C-alpha cells in the first residue's frame, strides 16, 4: 500500500508498515532470545525488517551455545548471564568467530569480572579526547546524532525520531548495517532505548548536551584525562521576526545562531579547570576566514579579538560552514583551505601571534572539519569539492603553511554517519561507485574509502593525480608530516555497526600516515559519554586475513596508546603522566553555584555568546609607525628603492 492509498485516520498514515506487512512481523520484545548485541534486524515500524541472515543465525546459535555453558557453570539462568558483562563477552566471541577477529575478548571474561580489566583499557591510560561538544543552555533541541547512536525506542521517539535519521537520507543509500539492522544502537552501555532522554531538561546542570552532564560523562564516568571543548560555526541565521534561515552577513548574526561559540568554549574550559584544580579541558577558537571578517562592524578583526579575549588552545574550522567573508556586509560563503585571498589572511593573523605558543603550545593546531558530507558529494556530484569537504585543497595548504599542524577531523570520511556506501565500495556490492580501489605512486592498491583513502595517500606523499578521476587534487610527491587524521564520529559510526569498514580505515591510516599522526576524538556528547568508544578502540584489532591481504600494519597496544592520547599530548605540549591530572572538586559540580539558574556559567551559556560591551580589535596596532605609514600613503610619496652596500660587478 503506497502512502497515497492509506486510509485517512488509519495506522498506516503514521508508519511505513501496513497492516499486511505487520502480519508478517512479530514484536522484537517477544523474541525469546535477547542477546547483548542484536542477532537479527530490529525495525522500529518504518522499515520492513530483513529476514535473519545466515551469518546472523550463526552468531545467534554460537551465542546460545556459549551462554548455555557459561550460565550452567555459574549456576544462573541464561537470561541472567546475557544481561551481565559475560553476555557482552559472549556476543563479541561469537561475532569474532563469524565475522573475523575484530575484538580482543577472552573466554575468561565469561566467568570472571576481573578478566575484563585484562582486555579492557588499562587504568593508567592517558586519554586525550580531541573533539567534544557542549551545547549552550539556551539551545535544548533534540539531536539526530544522539538518536542514531541510541537507536529506536521511547527516548528517540520522544525526541521526534522514529527512524534512523541518516539511513537513506543526506545522500546515504538506504539499507542495513553489517549486523543486518537499519538502526542498530551504537552504545548500549550508556544509551538505552528509553534513557537518557533526548535532549533532557533545559538546564545548564541537567540537560543531556549541557555543561553539567558533560562534566559527569567526560571526567567522572570515563577515563578521559584531557578534552578539547569544540564548537561549530555551521548554523544558519534567522532574522528577528522569522523568515527563511540563511547565511549570516556579520559575526554577531552567526554567533547567536550557533550551538556554542568560541568564547563560550573558553569559559567552559576555564570553569572545568578551576573545579578540577588542573588542566582537564582546552578550548577551540573559531576560524572565520576572509577580509570581511577582519573588518567586522562589531568585532573588528574577529580572529585577533578571539586571541585577546579567550586565549585559544587551538583553532576549529568548517569548510562547509557559511563562515567566509570576502567583503564585510555580504552573505558569508563556504571556503577552501588553499584560498590565498580568503583563508591565507586569517592564517597570517594566527602566525604573527606566535607568542601565544608559550602558554598555549597547541596554538598552531588547525583543526578542520572535513567529510560527513551531504548529498551531491559523490564522484562527479556538484558538491564533490573542498568547500564541501573533499581533500583537494590539502597539498597546497599543508605545503604553504608547514608550521601549522593540520588535524583533519572525521578523517575526511565522505558518508555522513551511515557508512553503508563505504561497505558497498569496499566489497564491490550493488551500488558501489567506481573506482572502488585507489593505487598509490608505489603501485600499492587499497579499497577506496571515499575522501579518507585519498587524504591518507596525500599525507603520505603517494597520491597520484587522476587516481580519483573526479578529483582536482595535484599529485602529492612528498610526505606531509604536519597532516593528522582525527577519528571523531567516524570510528563511532563504524566500529559496532560497520566493523569491516573500520578495519580498512584504521588499517589505511596506519599504513599511509603512521601511528604518530592519528588522534582520537569521540564527538561526545552527541553519542553519550566517550567511555564506550575508548573501550571499543582498545579492544579492536584488524583481522589477520584483512591485514595480510592489504598489507595493513598491526594495531598494537603501543599504537593505541599514541592514538588515544599521547599524540595529542605532544601536539598540545602536555605532560602524559596521568597523576598530573586530578579530579579536584569535579564530583561536586551538581552543587556548584555557577551552574544553578542565574549562576555565572548559566548566564554565559544562556547569553549571546560573547561578553558585552564588545571592544573591537583592529588588525594593525595604531602606533606611531602605523600612523606615519598612513601619512606617507596618503601623501602619495614614492618609495625610495636605493639600497646601501655592495653588489657583484664581475664574474
């Protein structure tokens, strides 16, 4: 029955499944076997669930066999066993047997809680989370990113999400993940189908994406040592009184529309560190490139204003954001990293403030959101450009600015949150997009994970012009040691639901960029706290068969320590002994006056996003030399080109 044929007032108006389809289904909660990880596709009512696959039947049978033996030995029921830590271990063991050895797990974990510690993250692990998010308290909208991680259930439904918000939308193909589901929860330990709510109470203390819950999830429930409080200048501006949202024409209009501003990030950083008594948080300033943003009507030079008013630890930019201004007063546009007229003047402002490196050693870290691209970014599509996130601008930018560290967020993965397209390309399935492999300048061929594989080859100095036919990137002929791949969202969206894609991606990053140039970011709080991602990465291993076929390096414990924290500690100039980072009074955050209604941080996070009144900053100091130069320019005096000294007269 099509949507047009549905009877008015019938249940088919509100769901995809018709009564006829429902007769062929059964309630998932009535399934007698409930494993820790689903063993068949679970539909929320908008997708007709696929029948259980052969591999899923194998996993289910093996989980039952393992669980029966373990439960009998422990003297408990199979259901009790499956609901505990041993049930998760049983699922990992069965999945390893059927899909390949993706997760480090031992049979001892079936019986001994202590055995979990042997394969889990060590207690002294230094974890630096390079990408995290807090939402300003004045913004309490439900989040599609939380919904895709949480899966179907009352929490997502109450937030307005009754289907996977990224399956079959935004240029992603519709279908199922490697577990056979259209909407598998990413994080069962911290996000259940009915809790926590999305978005939660609209308060600074209790909102799911707000500062209080951030402190709880990030530092008290997880092993996070240090985190970067990030932000996103991708919001559209809606004029007072309503209208169609569109590009801002000045910094103020952009800031009031964002989920968190750079200045608010710095205030969160300072509050967390005061509460902890040590450096637990760092903060991004925002990249607003272009001459127009150097002459903003309110802030003047906004890059310099941020430096003076928030003392940033590093920088965050979005090519896809409408944030660039060629001329003050005109609508902001998207931008590319290698644009000498738009981007380079902003880089110059950052570079000439090199004195900031003394107290903020990561000041030259340029963190750029690339990937997670919407529709039209496929090969040959109109949005397959650097402005929308592809890596064609990397060679020139990283070469022209070698003293900057270019940390490419999301590892430049093209698909947004639902990576079925990457799986289709890797395994050359129906729907695959040519070329499904990329061959580097050494003649080595790997599966083409769009934009990420190309980025890795560019960073290695091994990308060959034309290897990706629709790309306009030049060849990369030498290694770019100042280019890094960050894992935020990309790993989270793969490691549970598309482990084959994740195995190839981390294998390629290790092969081309090396373990010293990969950094961990969780993109929390979108997907709950980061602990489940920390544990998943620590347990993950590239299957031997995959590594042997494609020559991927081993993901060793030493490499995991670097990725999870040591690499970022180096980039930000931080000591790595975890004893240096105390909890202080972090656990007392619920009673902190600053977080209560009307408190200092509540006012910061309910406000416009910057301190008032604004004192504008000019791009050049108004000193005597500047005034003298202005006088000379106005007088139209010629420049004296006479040089003093000696020149060579004869050979």
